[in-house]
């Protein structure tokens, strides 16, 4: 597993990369019932197949340290259209 980062790499919002990236947000999770669930990544790709392709290109996935599970997430319109904008519920 040499060369595979132990921690997820973040796309820094001030770098400008977030604006052109298909990754809306990602990060580790805790307090979950399934210890194999290490983190979540939300993609804006328009297709589960494209999201899978991107996720499977991750070096940790390719090295066998992480696995990919793809599902569709339904959210209010506009939630994923403005990167970097804080979203709060009343």
C-alpha cells in the first residue's frame, strides 16, 4: 500500500478546483453501525456509472483499502448547484 494516503485528500474550496470538480463534498464518518463505512463522497456527474468510474479511480480503492458503493441521493433543488455555499435548514 505504499504511496496510498492514509487520510482522504481534500479539495480546498479556495483553490478553485472545487468549482470544476464533480466532487461536491466528501469526508470521513463516525458513530456508524458499520465499521467498514469510512467516508462519503457526493458527486455531481449526472450518472451513477460516471460516479462509479471516478470513485474506482481513487488510489485507496485501487489498492484495495476501500470499496465503492454507489447510490442515488435525492436532495432539494439547488442544494448541489452552488459549491462552497453553506446550507442550513429552518
